[in-house]
C-alpha cells in the first residue's frame, strides 16, 4: 500500500514537472511567433513601400507598369 502511494506521488510529481516544462516551451514559442509575425508585417510594409516607389518612378518616366 505504501509503495503504491509513493509511486503515485512520484508519478504526479513527474507529470507536474513535465507540464511546467511544456508550459515554458509554449511561452517561448509564442514569444518567438509574435516576434516573427511583427517581422513579417514589417517586411510586408517595406515591400508595399518599394512597389509604390517603383510605380511612382514609372509614372514619372511616362511608363505605365502595374505590379
């Protein structure tokens, strides 16, 4: 009986530690995902700015070029 209790306690403690590790990994991945999303948004804005600039240059030269 005591051996079963000890085993149950060890099992629950092991599961608690595993859950804490997974929670930490999840938070780290979420933080990285947020940073990557911000970078993607920034790059998308930069691409749009460049496309707009190219369009203005083409218009100034009298050419019509749609991107």
